[in-house]
């Protein structure tokens, strides 16, 4: 029924014109309206050219199900999610394929409390979509669609009002910042946020066109423009976000990219300095966050991968900060959503309170090296592969919190199905790159024993 469409806890996504079509958008938005049993739904999107088409379909599907719509237009995911909660809406739909390439688009679903749907929520939604029946409002009970232009102001006021921030000190520092918004949803609001925090801002790749000037994930290898801008403009820090503005990566004053893992670690450290407490991250996040937590004498718990899983763990355990190693920083003081703007504010607040530059700050962390491999599933069953890989290791090495995580004496490895692509994600981490590669070869050998050898360079 959903050929070419990836479905799961991260929503539904596919290539536009193939898996992702207006018909699919109408069906899933109508199913979401049915699951909500009506009410108000906030709809937002990133800047991809296909977003306007899909937005029309989504709003039509919701109105047909009797849902009123607040259309907030092009905004980052955390802004739309906050609008759901603060507008008292029943839910939200964000039209964004996040880090996927240009030709992809997707629907992300938001609960009434501003959090992404849990796995159980999504199962219930999918059942409605596949089995029906969908709500079909009569002509006089169709949902009303209106624009709401207050989302930007709402978000800027909330972030600048965070109790963790020393706003007067920040504004007094006039920190020079460069930002790369990959021409997408953060192009307007994130430079405005930095200015509201007192920064002198150089914005690049921030025209809002939705045409990505480089691969959209904020990985270090994609940040050449930002690194040059930081050095040429003599900035203290550079920030890069993904197309929907929920993931963050930083560059130091010398143009060195920190990578998303250390960006998260810096944000966690910034929070714990003011408010030491429990930390929650996903199972793939670097060990460096555990080290940061240990330095403040607090615990670091791990959950399954997926923003909704981390948010649920944070709420259950009462965490003060958390996130994912892809640069997804979650601060429950504001909301339980990955938020690049919050990450920027936290890192800037820490810089404003110390004489250390960003390079000195991140180099003080223990050094880890991580290997990541995308292993094509082809026709193989992911669960069967993982079960077979487990037979290669002792029971006390294993954790099944998400796929299979293997603890080694000098590192760890993990294999799990992707939430967004037909692949296995294989990770290893150790204190040296040679050891991380050695562990990766070991993990891949155990997978190849199951499915037949696929040669992957490490």
C-alpha cells in the first residue's frame, strides 16, 4: 500500500512523486485528524520546493476530517512543535524530510503536548490509515484553515527568556557568530535569535529558498563554507543546522568543526554547570556525554534511538538535559523536542561566562573516535541479522535496548535498523581510530557471516 514510503517513529517519508505524493499526504493527514478525533492542528514546513504542494494536501486532509488548521508556514521543527503546545492544539504536522536529500519530503506528527509521536502512537495512527474508517466531516463541519503569524515571536521570547541564560551578560559580550542554515527553515528565525542574544551575526546559505547549497546534514565534511566564514569574519563560533532546524553542529574560532557529538556535549555541560541533574541520551550517543555527566556527579541514562524515545525517557526520569549525538539537543525547561536554537543559546551562554575560547573548551573533553557504516539491507531481514549477530558475543556484553549494542573492554559497537532508510546502521566507538576500525571490522564480519559478504570500506 505504501510503496516507496518509509514509515515509523520518525513519521512518513519518501521521494516526492514516488513514495511521497499529494494522495499520500491527504490520506495520512486525514488519518491523523481521525486519530485526534478532531480539534485544532498546527501545520508547518521547511523550505523544500515540494513543501507548498504537500502543505495544501495536508490542510485539505485535516479539514476533511473536521480539524481546524493553524498554518504557521515555514518554521523550524522546534518552533512548530512549541506552537502546538502553546496554542492548545490537539496535534501538529510538520512537512519536512529533515536531513534527507533534496528530492525527499516527509510528514512528522506532533502530539498535543508538543512531543513527537511515540512508537505506540504511530502504530495506532498507521492502523487507522490502513484499515479506516477515516473521519469525513459534513459540509457544515469542515475544519477552518487560517494563517497564524505569531510563531516566530513566541519562540524568540521563549528562548531568550530561559532561566539558564544570563541574557544581560550575553548581550554585553557581543559575540561574533557565523551561521549556515542550508537555505531552509532556520534562515530567518535563527539569525534573528542570535541577534536577540546580542550576537554580531554573519549568515551564510540562509536565503530560505529550500535549495541546499551542500549536503544537508550538518556533518563536519559539509561545513566548508561555514569554516571559511568563521575564519574570514574572525568569529568566536560558527553554527550549522539541518533543513528543519532541530539539529546543530558547531565550528570553533579557528574553523575546526566539532561534530555533532561534541556540540551536544558542550550544551549538556552548559546546563549542568547551572543545574546539575540527570542526563538522558540515546544508545548511539558518544561516551563523551557520560564523561561530562560523571564530572558533575550525575547519572547519564540511555534510551532507544529516536527523538520520541529520548523525550519519553527524559520525562519519566526527570532529566534536566538530554538529546541525541546527531546534534539534537533537548532542554525540558523549554520543551521536549530537539532544538538547534536552544543549543546555540546554551553554548553561547557558556562562552559568555568564561575566558576560554571554544577550541580550548572542546579539547578539554576526553577524545573518542567513532565509525559509522550504513549497511544495505537489500532483501535481508534486519531482525534476523541482529539475532544472528548476537550469537557471536557473550551474553553479558549485550544490550538490546535498541537493536544490539555490544560492550567491549575498550569500546562499544551497535547495529540497528534505520528509522528512515532501508539500511542497518552500524556504529563503533573507541579512544583511537585504529581501535574503532578494528571493532567495526569485527561487527561487519559477524553481519557478513549471516547475509553473505558485502564489501564496505572502513
